[in-house]
């Protein structure tokens, strides 16, 4: 995702229920706090991935935030966060975005992926454990660390294929959405013309 999607990202996060905001951010984020978060997103440094429905509404969002490398000899790492709209739960979207994030992080030279989540965020921690992450619980909060293998030709090609597939999918949905809007407009015009003719014939 890029700068052009900032408005959709905002709509998605603002549409989350209070409990979902709590799980995503670790606190019941207000609208103002979410708007500040969206405004601070750095699309050049970090990476964001999303899943859109046919109406081009963002129903799942992942943020892969890269930690700054202080010393050249230090390995790079990234933090993963995800949110899924309530009506889109149970379809594996969070796991799909996590897999994509792992691939991206590997290809950016990261050797670790970090997840900070509330201990009650069972779905997120389940995804991390399935991937082989080490989960450490500290009361109401948990941390998960996933060791990443180095990138390879296969991972680089996989990222390229997924990127093109995702863009193609988005463009197809965008085109279908425009066609749908056009058909709705045509239907409205026809209805208006028919109504005008009926009035004229009375």
C-alpha cells in the first residue's frame, strides 16, 4: 500500500469497534489518536499491506514497522501489527497478511519479527505460535519473537509475484467498482427519463 491509500486506512481503523481498537493498539484508541497514527505513517520507511473487498473497502490491514539500525553490525528487525474488520473475521486474513509480512521482512534483511500484543489477543498470538515464534507472557501483555531465515532467490521471486498479484487484484476490483457505479448511474437516468415521460403524458 502507498500514500494513495491513507484515507482508506483511516476509514478502516476508525470503523473498528472499541474492543478491536483495544486489541490492535493495546489501548482503547480514540478517533483523534487513530487520526494521528494514520497521519504519522511513513510509507517510505515502513510497509503496509491490505485486503480490499469488492467495494474497495479495506477490511484487513497490516503494518510492518522497521526498527532503525543503530550500528552496521546490528541485524535489522521489524514489528508487525494487524487489524481485521469485525464482519471479515474467521477467513484467515490476519494469517495471510502475517505470511506476507514475513516474506517482506526477510527480503529487507531482517532476522527477527517482533509482535507486541495483549495476552487476550488470542488470534494474533495463535498466528505467531503457528509460525514458530517464541511467545513470552508478562501479565496482560505478551511479546512474540520470530527468527527469520535469510532471504533467497525464492523469497525474492515470491515477493515479486505477490506484489504484482496484489496490484492486479486491486485494479480489477477498482475497474469493477467503476463499472458498477456507471451502471447505477445509467439506471438512475433511465428511471428519471421514464418518470418524466409519465408525467408529460398525463
